[in-house]
C-alpha cells in the first residue's frame, strides 16, 4: 500500500507541474464521494483516511511549488466529515449552487480572480437535476457516454400534452373550414372529416414545430391518421439522450400514455450501438470495481442492452439480479414482469427458429406472404373474410386445428362455420361467464351437438370470483337476438386458462377465438410463453387500433399479425384480426401454388399421444420447451421458490407430456411432503409405472408405502427393482429387512 501511495503521489506531482507550465493552475479539492462507490476489500473508513492523506501531502507540496489549493471543505463539511445538508442537492450526494459559491469565494481569496456564478443558463425543462442516488448515477453514466440532453421541446413526460395540442390544432383547423372535428386519440381524422393533403401537411408541420425538429418529408402522412399514431411516430424516433437514462427510473403509472414514454426510453437504451455499449460497460465497471453493483437499475440497463444483441438468456439473468432485494437500490417496476414474459417468449422463439434453421435451412419467421394476405382496401364480403381466406391459402394449416376455444362470444351459428373451415376440428369449448346465457346455451347444445361443450367461466390473470357488468346490448344470436340481460352486475367464476386446462383435464387449444371487449391485453398477458407457443391461430374481434396495437406488441414473440378485416365496408374500425403462430407462416401459400408435401394432415398434437415419452417428444421443438419448463420447476425447488410456481411447472409439464415420469415423481414427493396422501399415491403410481427402473422413484415409493403402513406394497416394489438390478445391495438389504 505504501509503495502504491507514493507512486500515485508522484504521478499527481508530475501532472500538476506540467499543467502549471501551460498557464494558471490551481488544485480544487472536493469531498470524497462514498455513496455508490465501493472498493474490493477496502472499508469506508480506510477510503476516507487515504483520501485525507493524499489531500494533506499534495496540499503541502503545492504550497512549496506555488500552486494554489482551493479547499473550502472546512465550510462545507460537518463534524462527521460529510457535507452539511444545506450544501447538498436533493439526491443528498452532489453539491448544490450554495457549495459552488464557497468554491468561487475561495478561488478569489487564493488567486485574486473574481468569478461570477450564473445559474440556470441551460434550458431547465430538459436539463434534469438528480433527486435520488440512482438518478445521480444515471446522469453520471449518460454524461460519461457523451450523450446530449433532449434537444426537443417535448422531453419525457410531455406526450399527453403534445397529443392534446395536436387534437386542439386539428379541431381548430376543421372549425375554420366549416367542419367540427374533435378527434379522440385513436379517431381516424382523415376519414372522419375528409381532410385533404394540405391539412395533413399542416398538421405534420405543426407537430414538428412543437418538437422543434427539422421536417422529414420522407413520411407517409396518410399512415399517421390518428393523434396516437402521430405522437408515436415522433416519440419513437427520438435519439438516445441523458434524459432517457433518468426516465427508466420512472415510477409505475396507470396512465398508458405516460408509461409508453418509459417503454420507449427503454427501447432506445436497448438499441445502443456496439461501440457505445462497450464504453457503457467500461464506465459501469469503473464505478464498481468489485463487480457488485449497488443499483438494480444498472443490471436492468445491461439487460436491455443485451436484448439489442438478441441474448435473451443473459437478459433474463440480469433482470433477476436487478430485482435482488439484497441490493441497496433494487429495481422495482411492473416493467420487470412485462419484460420477463416478453424475453422468455423471444428466447423460446429463438430456440425454435434455430432448430428450424438446422432442419430446413430456412428460419421460421418467413413473412413474405403476409403483406399480400388481405389488402386493406379490399371490400368486405363477410365479417369472417380472414378465416375464409385462410381456408383458401393454407389447407394444411386448417387441418392442424382439432381443438378450438371460443372466449366471450356465444354465437352458436358461427360454430358451423368453424367446423366447415377446419375439417379435423373435433371439439369446440365455449366459455360464457353470464349464468343466464350459459344455461340457455348449455341446454341447447346438450340436445344438438356433442362436439360443443360450454363452461361458465371467464379467463383472467387469477383464479376465484369476480364481478362482471353485463351490457344492456348483450344478445344471444341463437335466439334471434332476444335480449337476455340488461345492465346487470353478475358474479362470475374466474380462472387462468392454464389452470383451467389442468384442473378440468381437457385438451389445450390449437386455436383461440376471442371477443372480450377490450380485455385482450390482460387476457394474453396472463398466459405463459410455453402455452402461447402451442396455439396455432388467434382470431380476435376487436377495434382496428386500440386495443389491437398493444396486443400486436404483446404477441410478437410467438405470432405474426396477418391482417385485419372490418365487419363491413360501413364500419372500418370494428372487425376481426388474425394472428398466426410464426411456425405456420411458411404455410401461407399463394392461392395459385400447390404444395404436395403439405396436403396430408399434420401429425397429431403432442397432447393427444400417450404411448411413451420418446414418441411424445418426436417434435424436438416442443420437447425442448417442455424440458425447459421441467428444469424451471427443478430450479425453483432447489432454490426454495414459491410452492404454487413449482407445482404449476410440474403440472404443466405433465399436461403437455402426460408420460413424463420425473415430473410425476416430483409431484409425488411434494404432495407427500405437504401431507396430501391421495395425490402423492396417485403420482407415485404414475411415476413408477412409467419408469420402474428408476432407482430414486422406486426407493421413494417404497419408503412412502412403509410410512403409510403398507410394507407388502413396498416388498412388491423392491421385488420389481431387483429384477432390473439383482446385485443392488441396498434393495437386497431393504427387502430382507421387510421379510424379517
């Protein structure tokens, strides 16, 4: 340490003498920053002592060599050696303007140079003062990266105000032209008021003036036909700035417009160029030489940046570190769960894509045919044009659908259309939460069609009961639009779709038909990436822009958005949207082409095969996901994770691969541990019958039987095992003990 200190001191002296020869030079001493800085094996007291030793040695040397020392710390520091509260900014780390004045006065005393402190010369709207330690770190790192402040007139937090100004501008312009347009955020103001090209240019010009940016005329203005789309265009195309790093620390808010700005800031950090990311990591490690970051946001920034390299596995690991409660400042935001689900889905998609590439030389995501699937300008024939087009374009895909779930809709007449299009469709499950509608539908179906089964449930993110307000315009098409209920609040049963599938022992769907009246996003958010990856088609009745746009974003990991078809030419906003699993995009043929290799029905869904594990996992892609799910359960078990999460992982594994012996064994052990003897016995029997040669399963099952007072059953198990392992001393000894 002594040698190192002397070397460091000499280096300072060399630099100071060099600076002195080039003009006036003085040494300004600042307080030693301790918060947020840690050094491996060095205590805080040692750091302060070393800093003070360096200051004293250099100060004495500077006095001998005629170098002014600017040191007002006797005024700024308290008796404890830390800056007094009145000299600190809101973050309690950095010195404020009052402390700056102390330095200015000290400079005048030591050098005779009079400096004037002029605060607030920079635009205060965009230049941020840190209020917390993490914000201080964010601005420090962004400054070291050389990032500018937001140069626009619309920094983060202003999007709603921006949209309100655009709305007022459109309304005012329409009034001056004898119209009266007062558009909502997602109103198509082009069709609503028949605005011409001049109007569109004026609206766009006004928006650029609000942003204070140069006009970009390489823009399809007719595509920016709503206030929401216009603001999305401007805010999405902002460059990365210092403000974005602070924005990632924003608190959760139910305001979707405000929260969208935070997500866009995240995306800009994720899109850092490779050279900037390398510099970013250097800065991070300089701030924390030990490699242990005190701030969860650091791990979160790294996770975002790794997604830019498509390393979702590493991103998920970093996200886990970001939330570590042992950190002084863990990352706490609902965005963590949002990104965890998104990145898990993309990781699975990347694995599937890699497998497909190895098999066929072509990636899964082939979207060449999507753009021409159904042109927007095409006139409407029926409200189900998208499905009828699918029947024409991909017979092979329609033959894959055997199980269909209809959620929210209760039009039985549509079921006949589904049976017609999907030739191999064996079962339709309808989920109708309103008791009165459910009862009437159920009575009709019981007499008419055994292929249709109805459940009185609504799917949500949790299990239990909830209240549902039934709109007075709810109709039952089967009964010629006879009104059944009117403005009632009814109690309905809720379940996650995955728990429902498992608890009712029904098959998972290859296709979803949804009419959930704006609840598409929470519905899909509650479904795990593994479950989503097995759905082949999602068919939604929805609005063209909202809530369709958020759903597109949510599903993009697993599904390709194929198109939207309005219910009629007169109603272009309400209609159906079609999403296809990305593995099926290559099956979208041109209607004029034939693909003989796709004419035969696809192999049965893995859920319907039960001979043995090997045959069930013939689809290597599904097999990889199932084993990943099982491994996730094992990891949770080892780490002492939430018991419900563990049970779900193993149950879901079994639901996809019913003959998964290890998942059965893990469930048996868990139920035994928690005294659920009947369930434990069921899963022990299942595991042992599937894999009687597994010593762990056999030994545990025998111990279980002995614990229940059934030694004869244990003897049978050991006898079977000894047929496989006649020389196993442990089994021989246990069997001989039971025979005594």
